């Protein structure tokens, strides 16, 4: 019996989860990966706040102060953004939607609502054009 489906990877690894925008991602790994990202951001922010002088006015601080305080923070910000974008793209594809909608993650207010909403909708039960099942992807031939 011959079928036209490309070969699939149904057991992708750690690097696929965090770096690749290809495939489908279920709700549980999506939430776990997002929580891990938020923990990394919280640790960096906590280190920064603890390094501030005690007389610093916390209400006057801005994101630019955070990014300029350590040369690695902008790099961390870019990496976290890229990983979050890859997660959102895969989650959209699990719902059968194009990954291009992930660009809405850069629109204020929509980004927070959209990222949370993606974690609540169940994905397509069967195969779709992005993968044979949740947490998988089609390999290129």
C-alpha cells in the first residue's frame, strides 16, 4: 500500500522543542517550555534587581536600564524571543493555523493574550499539513 505522506519524526528532541519552528507542539510541552523560559527571565531579572544600589527608585526603572546593565542581557532577550517564537509557531501549526500568525506575538496586548490562549485550545486530532500528530513533524525528503 503506497501513500504520499513524507516520513515523520514522532519523537523529536530537546533542540527541536526550543529551536525549530517546524512541526506541531501539544499543550503540555508548550506550557512547560514557556514556564522554563519565564523562570530563566525571572532569574536574570532577580540578579539584576539584587545588583542595583539600595537607593535606586524602582518605579523609575525601564527595560532599557535592564538591557544596558549587563552585556549578556540583550543576548538573553534575543534568545528568549526566538525560542518563544518557535514555540508559538509550532503551537499554531498544531491547531492547523499558519505559523505566520506568530508575528502577532509582537503586537502589544495581543501577544500576551494570544500566547496564553494558544495553551488552552486542543490541537487537531489527526494529521495535518504540519505533522502526523501532536509533538511531531514531517521530514523533508
